[in-house]
C-alpha cells in the first residue's frame, strides 16, 4: 500500500502533458482536441515574460514541465544550463508543412547546438509601433517617437529588461544592440530612464496593453506582441495604425522546446507535431493576429526591416539594472554598486 501511494503521483503526472506557454498558444479547444486524440490530459501554465519563463523552467531543474514555448534568443540559456533535450525531428513529420526558411533549422540562429535541434519554430512577430489615429495624425517612422515629449504620459512599452536595453541601444544607433560594450551601458541606462519618464506604464500581457490603451487614451505603444495587439485593439473598436520603425522592428521567433527531465517525451513530440497542423496554425493567425510558420503574413512590406532577436551579452545585468530603472532610481544609483 505504501509503495502504491509513493508511485501514484509519478504515474498520474506521466499521463499528463505539462505545458508552459504564452497566452494564445494553447487555447482550450485546441487542447481539448489534442486530449481527445491522444487520450491523455494536458495541463497548461501561462507566463507573460522571458524572465518569468526562465524562473519557472529553471526552478526544480525543469521537472515541473514537459514542453514549453521560448524564443530563439532565449533558448541558448536553456541549452547552456542543460534544461532542454534534443528534439527527434523524425517524430514531428508536420514540419513538412512549414515554409522552407523554417524547415532549414540550421540556418536559424539559436536552434541547433552541436548538430542537434533544440527548438521547433512555431510563431513569430515583429515589435512594431501601434498608434491612435486620432491623436497621431502622421504615422511614426522612428523609435524616437517613444521619447517624444509631446506624447508624455500617453506611451506604453513592454516590461522586459533584455528587450528594453536592446530598444534603447537601437534608438542610440548602436551597431549591435544585443551586445553592449563597456562604454555603451551608461548611455543606454540614461535612455531608459528618459523612457520611463515619458511612458504612462509598462505592460506584460497583450490584454493588459489593450485595456490601458483604451482606458487611458494612449497615443503610442511599442507592441511586443505586434499584430496580435493590433488585432485585439481593432476588435475592441480602437482606430489604430501600425508601422515598422526605420531602425528596424525587433522580432521574436518562438519555438517549442522539450525539457531535459520530461516525464513523457513521446507526448511532448506529439504536442509539437499537432500544433503544426492547419487548425492550430490558422488559430494563431485568425484569433491572435500572429504569424505562423506555414503561411506568409500579409501585413509586411518588402521595405520593412526586421531585426531578429539574438542572445544578449549579460541578461542578468540587464535585469538587475532594469529593476533599478523601473523602480525610479537615478542614473548614479542604477550604475552604482
């Protein structure tokens, strides 16, 4: 009896796929269809930032989850920390449905390590600028609009340490905004302090940004979720436009990865394969306004410059400094010991 009691939690968890996902990637009806097909249960936990994702997977060495969604720039941290396992691409035949550039995983920075694939591309979006057509008559063409004093108190920006330092570096004209040199930290900090003074608020989830945008009469938003936020705002009746800044829009490519200590490798592979089918892929576009990896997006123009996210020089330092900036510290205190 004692032995059965000890084994019961493990047996139950082995029959449940534990998914760590961003909002909109694992809708209830899609999960239900997968459960009906496999006869297994799926438990989904949602996160709203790269930092939260890292904390959840790193905690307990990944034992709490089987599969999770992560962008290619962040994936490197999980590979280096031995938190993810290689993916057997033979168990994901639906990759044949993907556009050629997403099937060529060796050409996508961050997916392949020592000849093994650690992530399967699922969805992506550029971080453009969303603006209220009633308040902003001329579409913004530069990231500098986020710092424009005429919009003070009417700007929304995503709350992310890594992304915001990259955004600041872009606005300052740094050649490589993902790798700050020693003499570039102080200007970036000062730029972010100036941004904090200009914004109304920093958001995390797309729904929160939509509520703030409408309720607080926001003029301009840096859209971390890109066209997903654009679609949500338009569905809510907002008269908004969308532009790609001349500096280039940061863009993330989210993949599905499998934890190294997953309790159900086969089911994790089946989950990834299922989400590349037409119904889940179309749901990303129709419901969320996000691009999938099987069809070309209609909103991007040939002249639009997309800057794919890359690993940063020191994510821990960026987070530490951002927390100080966010709390309202002056530059001397932010850069101090």
